[in-house]
């Protein structure tokens, strides 16, 4: 089991306990793909077919991970030595509060545009 954070496309952020693959798939709405932040401190999961399915842009997750992401995104801690998911760290959990502010700024700003 891993504690993580869900970043929804509408900018809302919430914590959740994940018990495995089915929990991850339920949140992202399908098959999952692993994503990693540039600094490698956090891992996330997104819908593997999100672009093909036309899922909406997730601007907050895109900024955090430094790549174009669509649909709901899950943040968890970096994998351990055995490759198992770990809990999001206190630093990562702090993102729950920071990302809500970022989301509000992004959603109400015309100064940031993403293109495919």
C-alpha cells in the first residue's frame, strides 16, 4: 500500500491510499503508465492512452512533471530498491497545498498556453 496524491484535471488535489494496480487504474480511468519528475524524487501514474482518448490537459501535473500530461494523475514516492511503490514524502505531500494555488493561477490566467 502506498499513500499518494491525486491531481485532477480541474486542479483539485487530494490524498489517497492505494492498494495496487486496480486502485491506480480506477483513478486514471484505464491502463497506467509510469511518469517521473525531472529530479527523480517522485513517481506518478497517468492514463497510458490519455491522448488517444482525448482526455483533458492536466496543467498542474504537466508543470510538476515537466511534460504534457492529460487526465487525472497520481503522485507517489519514488520506487524502493525492489521497485515497489513508496509513500509520497512530506515534501511531496506539501505539493497538495502548493498545487491548489498553482491550479487556481493557471486556470484563471491567459498567460500560460500548452500546445501539442
